[in-house]
């Protein structure tokens, strides 16, 4: 299996784990979904002059696009990890999960903060924990899933045998 494909699949597993963690937190604490992804999309639409639609459909499109951006971030981080590993980049196993989690977290939080949609300095401990924990789980799951998949060379050897 090609390393980037492995990375995409691992990123999909990590994204699923992140979503399960987030929705579990929402269930346990009874908290609402974050509006930040929707607001990022709304701000991007405003700044680019692209209308998401009328009052009945626009907010739904912003919600959908915000979720899709989250998936895209998780897949992109996984693919980038696969590409790095394919080029001989190695990192200690204990560091891979936190590094992937930090990359995914930056991929969502930096644009939101840069657009002025959120201000991380105002989040407080609960806000940071609600952001960090799912991203660490994303990173750990992505790293473990990547390692669990067969290497391209191993697959080729088995086919040739």
C-alpha cells in the first residue's frame, strides 16, 4: 500500500476517533456543538464575496462545509504523515501521536484565530481540554493505524511469491 494512501486511511481513522470523542463529550456534558467551524466558513465566504445561500439554506451549507473542512484537515495531516514517512522521515513512536494531534489542532485552530472567529487566550481550561483531548486521540489513532497497515514492500513481496 502506498504511504500516502496509508496516511489518508490513517487520517480517516483518526478523524473518526476525534469525532467520537467530541460527540461523547457533548453527550456526557450536555454541551452544544461548537459553532466555530461554521463561523470560519461564514467568515471565509464573507471575505471572498461568496454567498453560501439564502437565510434558509446558507447556515446549513456553512455547517456542512465546516464539517467537511474538519475531514479535509484530518485526511491532509494523515497524508502528509504518510508522505513524510515515505521519504524516510521517522520520529519516535511516543512523539508521532502528539505531533499529529498538534498538527491537526493547528490546522483547525490557526485559521479560526487568524480570521478572528475565536480567541484561544479566552478559552479557559475547559475549552483547552475540549480541544486538546480529541486532537491527541486523533494523533494517537492516526499513528497507530498507520503503523498497523502493511508496508508497500511487504505487499509486493507477498504478491510476487
